[in-house]
């Protein structure tokens, strides 16, 4: 019995995959709900804007980047300030990224890249500013650093989520030429509302909440958006845990330092412990992050920073960190400090903005379903006519249906939006799958009569090697479409490859076992 189960394990794997697909498709396990999800849908499948309607924006980010510069780690804050003054732009529009790598000798090497994100600054002006500060660099290119681009995508996602736009996504994509774009997709929204959302900026400020002897008072606006010279990336290390590094402008530093001392936030050098969220009426002094008049984060002050504030030394440094309990809180705090303002602006002039109405998306969905049905119908008629034997043809059709059903289950599990390219991948899987099954059937049926399991398996193995080689070739050919993130072509490639893998390892062998049971038994 055990040997029989082991010999036919593909049937068990196929049944498990079909059951799992059913669970994820019909939400029996609380499947993901995100992009384009229809509330009244019978399944957990999600649809891209091509099938649900909405707006897609694909645009590069404004800016220029000087790579591998002569700036050292200790010069970051000073150089940012000097370049901002030289270019006459806000300090937060000059960003410095430090990258650490290992060279051929196994040594740790740090390289420093600088980008400017103000759309009014030209390449020649950036070059002139770098030259004026005697900053050398390896190359100067259009676009921003990886860090700035990733932060921009994160802020866009946060803006979409806070706006309550269910199913909106943002990601970075790269063209064949190597240029990076930000791809934003928001189902159910028109061009104007999405563009307005990406361009709007919230109002952020830092308040000090402190006990005044008679209760609590709030010193509002001790820091505002324009007074942050630099908001660093969320960081976590063993010394201080998760935190967000911040640098304020020189003009704001002295005032902030005095307000910290006057309100008692520095605690005479011992710092303060904040419990604002749990007990605002019995807490130490707090720094409050306020976005659009809503307190979104609160923190106290560490003793070492409090001592610098008390001594007056901090105004010369102007750096401090805001500690959080987790890296997730640090990410949220960083976004709140930015108040929805993008680290780099989208260059709409060099990008594309597409809008698909809901009715048009519905028509595309209907056409996609029709194409899938016609593909299955065509395959069924073809194999039925060719073999004139439903015991051979019917398992082929069932195998193709199983592959598509499993792929739909995978899409539901991953929350991957179905679009026209993905449907194209399904059709490709049906075609390649049936081709492989025909190879198996021809190898087994068109030669001498099969009289033993040994003879069948020998012929099946010959066919399977042909199938495996063809599958490997197809996967290699499609892999660049996945790696290069070429828009919707990635979906086509991903699901075609997944379909091939499911077919080669599960459904093709299961078909072979089915055919073996029918053919060999018939001739014994």
C-alpha cells in the first residue's frame, strides 16, 4: 500500500493543490483583499486597473545624482547644508546616501552618493555647486539614489493607504535601458484625483507637551516641516534600537534648544519619560509629532541628548534621534515626519498617465473570460478529434483545467492582481500544457502495443525528457521579463513559469499515471 502511494504521489499532490486553491479562491482561509477586490465577488480574486478601471501613472523622479563622491561619512550634514545654500533649495532636497560594500581584498568600503531633487535645478547647476564645494565624483546621472527612490515609493503607498483608496499600489520599475520609473496604480480613481493626491503636502509640526505646575501645557510648533534639514531613513542597531535620525536647520536649532530647557523636556540633564498615549494626565514631558492637527507619535528625551541641550552644545551639532519601540514604528514615524511630502517629485512631463473607466474594465474582463473559454474549448475539440477516444482526450482537458484552477488559487493566495497579461499567461499555459500531453500520448500510443508497466514507463520517460527540456528552455527565455520588472509583462512571465512548473512536476505526471492505468490495464 505504501509503495503504491509513493509510486502515485503526484495524484495526492494534485488533489492537495486543488483543495488549497479552493480554500484561497473562495476565502475559506481569510484570503488577502487588496488590489481591485470586488466586495460582491464570489471569489477572492483581485483585478488590476485594466479589468477593474482606474488610473495608472508611470513616471521618473526629478533629480540628479553624483555617484561615488569624495565626501566622507563625517561630512554628511555639513555638505548637505552647504550644497543646499549653494543651490538655494530647501535642505531636504539634497540627500546623501552612504553605501558599504566589500572589495576584492575583503575590506569594507563606504561610498557616498549625493542627489538633488528640486525640479528647477539643472544638471549644469548641480555640477557647478559640486565644483564650488570641491566635491569630486565618479559619474553624474539623471535620477535619484536608490534610497530616495525607495523612500518615495514608501511615502506614495502611505498616502494611498491614508486616503482610503483600497487596492492602490506603488512600486519601482526599471526599463530595458536601465532607467527607473515609479509605477502607481489606483483602481476606481480618475487622473486628476490621483495626481492631486501625489502632489499634495500635509502640515506637520513638533510640539512639546509638558507639566506646568497646574496641569499640562503645549508649546506648539517648536519645529515645522521647513525646519527639518534632514529626515534620515529608519534605522535599527544594537546600541539604541529602532530610531529615526533627524537634523534641524541652523536657524531653528538655538530656538529649539532653549524651548527644550524652558519646558523641562531636558529634565535638568536627566531627560524625560513620556507616557502620553497611555496616560496624558500623568506623564513626563513629551515631544509630539502632529500631522494635520492629529498627534501621531510621542516620545521622551534620552539623558545624553538632554545633557547636550542643557549645556548648549547641541545647537552646534543639530542632530538627534527619535527612538521607537520597533522598526515598524520607526517607518511610520519617518513617514509622519515627512507629512506625505515626497522625497523626490514625479516628473509627469516625461511619464505617462492612463485612465480606464469602470465600464471599459468590465468589458476587458468579459473579453478575457471569453478568450479563456474559447482556448479551453478549442483545445478540447482538437484533442477529441485527434484521438477519437475520450479516455485519452478527457484527462488532457481535465489536466489543463486543473492547471488554470491552481494558478487562480496561487493568484488569490498572493493577492496578485489579474490583468490582461496574466490572462495571456493562462492561455499560454493551456497551449504549452496540451502540447506536452500530446507528446506523452503520441510517444505511448503511436508505437507498438503497450503490454506492461515497464514498457509504458520507458516510453513515458522518453517523452518526459523532451517535455522537461522544452520547459527549461521556456523558463530561461521568460526569466528576463520577471527580473527586469517590465510592467505587465512580468505578470505574463510569472504565471506562465508557474504554470509550467505545476505542469512538469504535478499535472503531466498525473496524466501519465492516468493514461498508464487505462492503457496497460486494457492490454493485460
